[in-house]
C-alpha cells in the first residue's frame, strides 16, 4: 500500500465548488462502478470516502482546495500525476 495525498486549488466559489464536487463524485461512481464500489458521504456533503478493491480514499474540499487522501495500491500511486491533471482539468471545465 502507498499513501495518496493530493491537494488541488479549485479556484471556484463555495457554491460552485460544492456543486462540482458532488457532481464529479456522482459521475465517477456511475461511470467507474467496477472500481468505485462504495461512496460514503459526510453529513455536510463536504467529504466522501470512496472505496473499492484494495483502496480507501477520502475526498474533501474547502474554500480553496480539493483534497484526496488515503491508502491505495502502489499501482494507483504511480498514477498520481495523471490523476492530479485529471482533477485540474475537471475543475477547469466546471468553472
């Protein structure tokens, strides 16, 4: 297992960040259900725990950033750069 710790500036208003965060996780879960087996939302919808085969990652956001933290298989860790670029691109499209 490897530790995943990504922080990306979202550059959006709080309302836009919340809407895009929820939409992004819901869409990813629908499109990648084979890998994202479960999503556990926090009561305030500002964080979600995604889990699947061999991993558990907490995604969250605040006024400035989106965070991804957790333990993932080493193969996922090797994809950290491409995952960061994907998140940045997704945030840019949502703004």
